[in-house]
C-alpha cells in the first residue's frame, strides 16, 4: 500500500513539473496569426467525444470501446514412474483441470486539453474465474473447485509530445490468482509504474526517468515455501553536452534496487546499485574519422550480490589512410567481489589494414597486471593476429580466416583465493560447460542469465561436476536453462602456489564453392599450453586439437549439410558427426508447410568427467500455416527431440501445438490446443490442453480519420 501511494505521488509530481514547464513555453509562444481565416466548412469527419462541453472539451476521446471476453481451458496430465527393482513399484497419476474466465474490459485513447498538451491511452479489465480439478491415483480420488476475481489496468500518458520539454507517465497493475490443484491458490500481483521528463535540445538533450517493477506471489499457507517476489526500482538520468560538432560529453547515472525471492526456496537476493558513467568524445582529422574517447565508470553495489567497480579507459583511434587505422587503449579497473579486491592495469595497441574488399588484416599486442588484496596476483602479456581473405574464382567464392593468439601468464602469491566475475558459458548438449579456472570453490558458484535478469539455482537448473581439479556445469533438462543458452558464472577459486602458463592458439577456417550452391569448408583449432608447475600444483594443461570438415548445399526451397568433427581435447575428447536439413514442402499465397531436422552422434573417449560413452541427438520440427481468408487463419507446429546416452539412458520430448483464429466484425474466436510429452529414463510426463478465447468488442467511438 505504501509503495502504491509513493508511485501515485511520484507521477503527480512529474505531471505538475511538466505543467509548469509547459506554462512557461506557452507564455513565450508567438501571438496568433493575423491572416484571414478560411471559413469554408471542412470535409466531413467524425468528431471526437468531449466529456465537458462542445465549446472546449477537457477530455477528447478518439477511441472508446468495451470488450466482453470468455476464456475456457481444459487439460489432462498423466505421470508414470517406472519401477526400480524392489524398492519402488510403478506409480500412475492422472490429473484433469478445467478453467473458465468471464471478463469485461474498457479501452480508450485520445487527448486531454489538446493534442499538443496531453495524450492518453488507457485500458481496464475486470472479471471472475472458476476452476475444477480432479486427481486419480492409487487410493481414493480427490477433487476441488476454487474461484476468484481478476482486475487489471494499464494507463499511459504523454505530455507536450511535440514540445521542447516533454514527459510521459505510466502505471499498470494486474491482480489475479494462480490456482493450484488441491493446494491453496496463490495470489499474484504485478505492477509497473513510472515516468520521465525529457528536454529536447540540440546542444544539451537530457532525460530523467523512473521505473518501478514488482511481481509478487503469496500463499495463504504459512507451512509452504510458496512466496515469490521480484522487485526492481530504477532511477535514470542521461544528458549529452554537444559542445561543438567535434566534441561531446555524455553523462549517465542510474540508481537501482533489486529484490528476488524464488518460489520453492527461502533464498533471497537483495541488492542496491549506483552507476555513473562519463564519456568524452573528440573527433578530429580528415573527415573527422579520427577520435579520442575517454570513459570513466563507477559502480557501487550493496547487498547479497555486491560488486563494486571503478574504471578509467581512454582510447585513441587514428585514421592514417582510407585503408589503414590504428587504435591505442589503456585501462585502469578496480573491482571488489565477496570481500576480494583486484586492481588491473592494461594496455592495447591494434593496427588494422584493408586491401580492397579482399584482405583484412589486424595485429595487436597487450599487457596487463592484476593485483589482489587476498588473492593471486597476475601478470600477462600477449598478441593477436587475424587475417580474413575472400575472392571469387572460376568455381565460385573462396573465403578464409586465420587467427593466431599467444599469451603468457604468471600467477604468484601462493595459496590465495582468486575471483572470476561473469564468465560466459554456453551450453551445447550433450557437452558440459567447462569453467576457465581450476580448483573452483563450489559454494561460491553463482549463475545468472546473459541479461542478468534471471538467477539459476543449483540442483534445480544445473549440476556441478568435477574431476582432477577441473569444474564444469551440466544443465538439467527439467530446469530453466535451455540448450544453446549462454549464462554468466561468478565464482572464487584456490590459486595454489605460483606458476606460469604459456598458451598458443590457432583458429583457421577455409571455404570454397565447388559448384553452384554447394560449399565445402574445413575448420581447425589448435591450442597448446605449457605450465611451469610445482609438485603441489593441480592445475593441468588444456591442449586442443579440433578439426571440422563439412559440406553445405543450398536451394531456394531446401538446404542440407553434413559435418564431421574430431576434438582431441585433453579434458573430454570426442568424435562427432552432424547432419542437418530443412525443406519447404508447400508454399503459395495461402499456405506454407516446412520441416527441419538435425542429428548429432557423439562418441566420448572418457578422460575426466565421464567414462567412455556414446550420445545421439535428434531434433525434428514441422510447421504449417493456412490462411482461409482475411478473417480465418490456422497454424500448427510439431517438435520432437530424442536423446540416447549410454550412461544416462534415453530421453524423448514431444511438443505439439495447433490454433485457429477467426474474426468477423468485432467478434473474435481463438482456439488453441497443445500436447507435451517428456519421457525420462525413470518417469514419463504427458499433458494435453485446449484453450478457447471469445472476444466481443463494442465500439462506442471509432478512431477519427486523418484530416
């Protein structure tokens, strides 16, 4: 309640400030024109509704309509667990559920006072919901029939949209229930509110915005860990001082408060963050193609996920000729994470050259020094060279890319703790995601999504596997991390004794069109590490010898590809074959039918994480769309996955969806059906559902035509 009051007060304050600015602008506006007025009647067009008086309406509604809606749903789910010896017998459970919602809605858009002063767009909806659940299992059957209410609104306003000073405000709220079979229903509340002030100026544009997000799920039972809460309050200010055509200074400030609590666990994450960034840019030289840019950033976090950061990074780019430029960078970075502090000083020099559109070359060197208060100190230097070449020949197009890297790293300070913040890890079934450091402290591992908006939990979304000091993450098929997802991992690790690591890596890819539409390619990755170890060091070299060769054939309506892969990785070597294809079976003005499939076969030699094993993956998809006319459309999709692992067994998944949309006038009917099946080695889960949505729009005022 207090939060809602504060939001209302904040929006009122923003509206008042904009009104004051607008009053000043209106006072300085020129007098009305003295030219004669054309008194001929305008073309006929529907007039907007005025809620005050015909002479001067306070609220002018361009559009106003009511909406009646009915949503119906029925679903059936079957779960079967297979017997495991004498300790567990087969168990079957069947659940059915039916839901019905009746809603009444209102939508309107228009202006207040005048189109130049305020625009509005509002929506509101109210309704009732009823459910019925039945469960069939060994023993007596059970059933329940809960019911509840729904309320929702969405308000949006724009102030002086064409003025030098403008603003906006918004507020939305959804209050409803999440019914659960045979358990207390969950009350859900989602609210979003905020607004902004904008100063539109060529020399000093600026904006001040505030946004509040809050999602809350609560249960009436104190014995259950069902409460879920996610909140975020953000205040942002941004301004750019364009001192001249060649000089600009940008300022960004952000204050953020986040709170997260996940359903099923009492774990909470509460963080408060302040962020400030200054960017100064100076352009010079011929056609202003050279520039000097300085970045100063400061970030302070307080709470469970606290991370502080200070960075100063100047960068100079010199455009020597049309095809040659060089870049010089320096960086001072100070970070603290979980009471560990590091200071990093780094320098980079890059040289880039381009010959016509054939050859692009870049060569760079770098050096860095990192000191830690309680961790391992690091000194590193290295270089990178990259060459890209492409040219047409009598067969077709030839392309090649060669990358060479060398780095030399020295860790010192003995048995201390190192820290890694936001290391990028991509999951690719059936391979685990290997962390870059060894001797990782498992309790320190923290995983979140690439956009930092979702936190993943151990045991629910991923597992940690180790062998010989190497640590990797394995995603769970029943968790929130999907195949090919990239996550950010932060952790601490033990840096035992001093050691030096010298690493050389080469990546080369070459492709050639053999005949029309047929392309062959070969890719090579070689990595060799040399470690000056001590007898107590558990860190191992990671050598890579990876080869990929493949063919790709493309036609306007279908394509196919075949790839063979040999990866002699010192951690988990494997050999693999991959095949893929897609085809559009039918396509015309009314309909389209297409399908695709990928198949991969992995054979792991067994070295660190698992013993010798073989894994096969098959993914198939089918989609169909048919348009009967302007008012009727149908679509259907089917997806199938089969995974067979010699250690973990077989897993199958099926996802079928179909829908029909029909509209006649202001009446809309939407029917959707879905079937999902997940067959794990120890259990099977089948679910099917049908959704029916009816909408009847009752227009009171249509949007007026443009004059």
